[in-house]
């Protein structure tokens, strides 16, 4: 407990230093630190054990994914499908241990707020593979998925429009992003729901 408390205080002080030094918003600094710590934890786990066990987790700043959601047969089918597709293009990883994360995202748009699924634009998630499954689109237009080469040049774009429309990307080779969403009828709720599954070996 004492060690955890000391580590928390140290991270907090480090965040405060970065906020004052870089003049960046504290939320951005905290988010970046979260990713750094998560990556460090994963790296140490792989260094010590030689592999990463499969685990399911939420993004950390949202409500935890329900156990019933993880246990849903659809989730198992999605993971199995992704692993089978990976094995087709990378036969050498067949049977490897994977660190798998599930992320549920709802992006809302209102008359006073533009919905931005990926405000950073074309990006990588820092994993090996990314599967994006559209769960629902209600009263929205746009939200076009864009993909690009590592140098940022455009490779194409398409719209995930119907539930179960999906895209599976090699995150090491392909940049991806989604354009803003706008309400078709501003008088009614407008949102875009997706399930993102990431894979790291």
C-alpha cells in the first residue's frame, strides 16, 4: 500500500511538472501518462514472463465493460474471427499469446458540440491489429473512416453505415481516422456506437 501511494504521488508530481513545463492541458498530460504507464506495464509483463496473457479491459476513463458483455458469444466470435484472419497473413504467430482489449465508444453530437470520433485525425493506436465494429448509428451523417499510409498519404475512405459493418487493420502499417459526425435532425439525439478490439502479441 505504501509503495502504491508513493508511486501515485510521484506520478502526480510528474504530471504537475509536465503541465507547468509544456503548458498543455492537464487532461492531455494525464491521458498521455496513462498510456505510458499502461505500455510500461505491458512491456515489463512481457519482459518478465516472455508473453502477455489474453485479457479484456476497458479504456480506464469510462464505465467498466460488463462481464455479461465479455461473455456474450458475439464477442468470442469476433475475437476468433480476428485471430483466424491474423493467422492467415502471419502464420508464424499461430498459437501465440495475445493481449486483447475491448473498448466501447459512443460519440455524440449536439447543436452545441461536434462529435469527433478521432479528434487527432489519422493515427495509430500503438498496437498490432485493430478491429472496429459499428454497433449503431442514430440520426447522424458523415463519420467516414479514412485510412492512410505511414507517411500520411491517403489510401481510401469508406462509411461504416449498417450495424456489424467493420474494418480490420494492421495498426503497424496503416493509419486510420474517422471524420466528424453531425446530426441529421438536431432536435433528436444523435450518436455513433462502435466496439474496438485491439490485439498485441
